[in-house]
């Protein structure tokens, strides 16, 4: 359901938040859909429950999630439809800009970087090549 990169400079709670935002924007998760409990997700990802709780709480403050007393968190009602394609594409821009900058710093030819990106797009969610 979620994938975290423990070697990333980005905190785990932010990785979770970004994944949730992207899935809602893409329409993969819709309003009313229940999320795993803090404890279940913490066990699944082998992280501290406070990490999950922090991500959920911040997304609740943003209005993306809705807390229901005694029940699982859900995607908030205002997210019934996926975001427009141009908005989803624009949300990808920062990650691609970082990747482009790293490719230039590593002096990787444009054609090789594009081939790698295509392979990654075609690979299963594990990111394996």
C-alpha cells in the first residue's frame, strides 16, 4: 500500500503524506475510503506509530483526511474526483526537476536518463529495473 525509503533525506512522514496526496489526486483513493489504522500501518512499514500519526494529523489539517471518533480515518468528502491531468502533471514537476538537476550534476547523457525514466515507469511499483 505504501512504500518508504529509509535512506531518503525526506522524512518518512512526508513520504507517506506525498503518497497519499498523489493517490487521491490520481483518483486511486476516493472520498470515504478508509485508511489503515496507525498501529497497523506502523507494523506493516516497521516504523514508529507516531510517524504515521504525524502524517495523518497533518493531512487532516490540510483537509485531505477526516477523523471519525472510534472509526478509521477516511479520505475527506471534498475529494470525490481526481485532480485535473494538468494539476497532476504539475505536481510531478518538482521531483522531475530534482532528477534533471542530479542527472546534469552526474553528467548523465539526456538519452540515457530518459531511457532510465522509461524503464522506471514500466517497472512494477517496487522501482526495480
